[in-house]
C-alpha cells in the first residue's frame, strides 16, 4: 500500500470515511463477512461516494450503518481527501474523511455491514488490523492542518 501513486489516478474510486468521536475516543467498526472488501478489518463508517456531495453521502452512510441522523451528530471537520493505492488488492481509493461528535453514543445500532464496534483512543489504531491507511485518514480530521 502506498499513497498518492499518480499512475493510477484515473482508477481511483471515491469513498467517504466517517469517524465518530465521544469523550476523546473514536469509533471503529469491524467489517462483516458480507461486505465486498476488507472483511474482518476495522474501519470507520464508510461507503462509496454516489454523488458529488461527500457530506451528504457521509450522513447517508451514518444513517445506514450506525442508525444516526444528522440531528444526532455535530460535524467537527471535513478533511482533505486522501489517495490510497492498495497494490495487494489492485485497488485505488480517494477517501473523503469526516469527523463528527456523537451526542448520544447509546443510540448507535450496527447494520449488516459491521459485526462489532469499539471506542478507541486515536493512538490505539495501530493495534488493530484496519483497512488501508485508516490511521492516515483519521489524522486528516484529528490533526490541525
């Protein structure tokens, strides 16, 4: 995996990744065996960008995957997109990262796309088997740029 490989620029698939935060922790989700990619890996709330509106897609993915509406969260940051090349799977992603504060974490309900959830400190992300460049994606929304 490498980031920013220009030779694959025309093959990038746009996706959104949403990180939810509460009390200095971030939520990570374990992807189920029913999803198309990275089964069993930890990720944020994520999905393909189906329009030109990444924020709207982020809100849609939150509603679908964790049952939260726009009223249940506050947008803290929309990060600069990150280009990721996963050579082991022959995939190239352009990730649009978001960070939202969750008002009531107990409202979170997982759908079929994920089998488990865990609140972690950002620095604990290295201890998990994650989708490619999840740490770098998280840094886009938690560090000042």
